[in-house]
C-alpha cells in the first residue's frame, strides 16, 4: 500500500498556527493531511484511526457505521464509541483527543474530547466522550 500524499491546498489556511474551529466545518479528504496540521504525517498508517505523539492524541472515529457503531450527538457534544476505555478513565492521567469524525468521504474537525464514562450494552462496552473544546491551533 502506497502512502497517500498530504494535500497542501487543504493546509493553506492553517500555516502559521491557524485555528481549527468545529463550527466552521473544517474538513480534510485524508487522515494524513489532518495529521500534517500537527507535524504527525510520518505516523500515518492506513486504517489506524488513532495517532499519538507525546501528549498529542489525534482520533478519526468512523461515525454511524455499522461496522464500528460509533455515534455523535446532533450538537457534537458527545461521541459514543463501542470500546472499553475503563482503564484510561480510572487512571490519574486522562488523554484528550483532537477529533476528526469521518462523515462519508471527509474527516471533519469536531473538537477536543475527553472520556467521561463507560457503559455496558448487552455484551459490548460503550465509552462516552465529552467535547471540552471547539477550537485547536495547528502546529504548522
């Protein structure tokens, strides 16, 4: 699999520390381009969905997909992820996630989220993520 190219045109507005804003519909065709906002494009691995470098965590959840079953509230304040993050929630160190939700063919910046709680639904665990920020500054 060939690594895709960063779309430089999509990055233009963010060079020099431009702000990502959830309410302005900032979106990217490829994960690697969104990672480039934070100097993390070298970490790109296709279909991974979560990238970490130091204290920076970038998340690309697939939303409303039957395969993953993740959902976002209509106002974007909460994401429900079918995964158990109990250990992370119970630890003293919480990891916030800069989040780009995948809607059809684009990764849309939806904000910064922190894990709140884990619920059980039948035989699956469901982590509830709460949005704590709607803006984040690019690092390019």
